C-alpha cells in the first residue's frame, strides 16, 4: 500500500490497488443489486419523512392526538424541524466516516436507528416523546443520505452517472407521495376498520418500520460496496481512493470543500429548493384543508387533501426529475454549465408558480391540485443535476464529506427552518383567533415566503455557473496528478534491485 503526501493539496488519501477477482459481468450484477437496494431505501426514506406532514390535522386536535392538549402550528412545524436538525448535524460525522470506513455498515446502523425510532414514535404518550423520536429518525437518515450518492458515483462512469442519479432521485416524489397517501389510508383504516375514535395517526407511523428492518439486512448482507473512485475515467480501473483517518486530513478535506465556489453556490441554491419543498410538504395539505373549511363548506377532508397532494407530488416529481435530467443532458452537448442552468431554470419558474398556486386556491380549490403538480414539476428539475455537480467538482475521496456539508447547509437554512418559520408566522398573524378564514389567511401569507426564497435560489445557481467549468477541470487535474504520481512510485518500486556485491 502506497501513501501519498499532501504536498500538492489535491487530496488526503491512500491509494489501494483494486481487486480483479470478479469478472465484469458478475460485478455488474452486484452493482445492479446494490443500486436497486439503494433506490428502495431512498423511497422508504422519503415515505417515512413526510408521513408526519399527513397527520398534522389529527396531531393538532386535543382529542385525536391522545396527548390531552392541542398543539400549535409552531409545535407541529417543529416536528419536522427537529428531524431535519438532527439529520443535518449528524450528516457531518457520517460524511467523514463514509470517506474512511465501510459504507454499507454505516448505512445499516443508521437504518436500524431510524426504523426503531419511527416505530417507537407510534406509541408516544406525549408530544415531547414524539419530538424526541423524530429527532432520532434524523440521526438514522443522516447515515444514508450522505453515503448513498457516493456509492452510486463509484459504481457508474461519469457519462452514465447523471442518468443513474436521475433514477435514484426519481423515487423521491414517489416516496413523498406514498408518505402522504399511506398515512391517509392508514388513518382511514384505523378509523373505519379498527373503529378507533382517537389515535388514528399512530397507525400511519407503523407502516415503514418493518420495511426498514428488511432494508438493514439487505444493505449489510446483499449490497456490495465498490472501491472509492472505481468508475472515474482517469483511474482506468487501477486504483481507488480512501481518505486518511487523521485530524490533518479531515481538516484539509473540509477546507477544500468549503473553498470550492461551484459547490458553495450549488449548495446555497439547493437550500432554496429544500426551504420551499419542506414548507410546502409540511403545510400544503393543511392549507388546503383550511381553505376547504373556510370558503368551501369543508368540501374536502384532511385525509382526502393528503391523498390528492400525494398524487400531485408523485406525478409532478416523477416527470420533473426525468425532464430535468434529460434537459441537462441535452444542454450539456452545447455547454459545460448545463446542470447549473437547469437548476436555475427550475427555481426561477417555481417562484411565480408558487405565488399563483397559493392565490388561486382561495377562489377555486380544485385548481390548486394541478397547480401544485406544476410547482412540484419545476422544483424537481434540480434533483439529479444538483447531485451531479457535486460529484464532478469534488474529488472522489472527499465526496462523502462534501455531501455531509451540503446536507448541513441546505437543511439548516432550508427545510429545518421553513416548517417552523411558516408555522411561527402563521401563529403570529392569527394570534388567538381560531376562525377558519383567519387561520387560512395567516397560513397563506406565511407560505408566500417560499416564492421569494425560490427566486433567490435560482440566482445562486446562475452565480455558480460562472465557476463550474473551472472547478470541474481542477478536480479532473487533481485526480490525474494523483494517479500519475502513484504510477511513477510503482514503477520505481518495481525496478530490479542492484546486487550489493557489484
């Protein structure tokens, strides 16, 4: 094993020769199986994440929540915020560990924590216990979100990577849709089949844990972890990068990541995505329910709103993710800034569309659902291109660390903040007034913040487009120099020794 010095500041890593013990066809089977498992877990991730948003109405009701007291919009929003806060804080240690240790085991541990916490949350006797369990769910999901994209990057070459990432992120809208639909159906089942008059929301939290425990077994015993950097063209399948496990190398990795302008601007842009989607996923079903109660004689129930929102999110997210990926591939024939341009386009379109949706729904509640679909469609342009940007402007041995920092920033300022901010603004505007019209108007005004943030996000991506070609070239050159040095060292090591008696 040959260890490289950090004199050129390209990376802090060890180069490990790759094993050729498996033929390509067998390796492809392992890669496909691993990729399928990662897709399954990603869908489960988002199903579990947005189940809580679909049970807000029952949780805010003092009778149905079984807590003995009603919870406010602020407290309801903080259920998502607490999850995201732990998710982003623990993404950093999991990212650093993911660059240094076996990634499938790290994900397996995280999966077990999140599944156990979700199951425990369904038995919560108080709001505070439920809040604690949602916080633990965030710890578990941090392990998966930071590591999974780096495994995909190592399995597939750059030319194929954007398409595989689009498939991976394609399940996000499906998972989100299932989260709303499954939660609504579970509550209906509890009410009409089990004949429960309170606590129906608990059954919504008991759907995903069994699948989570199955996923733990799959990721540990079935998934095969590829060597880091295996798919990079520059390596020619001869070496793989693993970061060193010392304080100096960790510090150098962090400094390198936070001084990468393309990474910083794409992260700030993605923060706008998470802010808008987080607020909408948390509050859009509740907003529609309030509009129904205030202006349309409760024509739509809370569970029906969740189902409609889930379907709109699923269709819009599916088509938007595919369209964004293919549009990026098309534009990339003419410009190396394609990913940044597509992300900017999606966010600059979403701002006006969000404003239109929130305004028109008051006058025609049924028009709100196709408009929500259109909003989710343009917001979903970003998923694959944004992930691809990180993977080609950051060298392989720093990708988990970069993923961790992107999660930290985008969620800390994005969907960790937005549900609580929107809930707090809504509570402040309505005061103690419980009239449906006042609550609907207050929540509408609070949700207008998403329109403004979405437009700012688009400009961050445009700023990032000024640096992306330079940063990608720098990452490619860094990879090339490291491999060239490794091969030079290997050639010296392999020279025949001169007999000492000559």
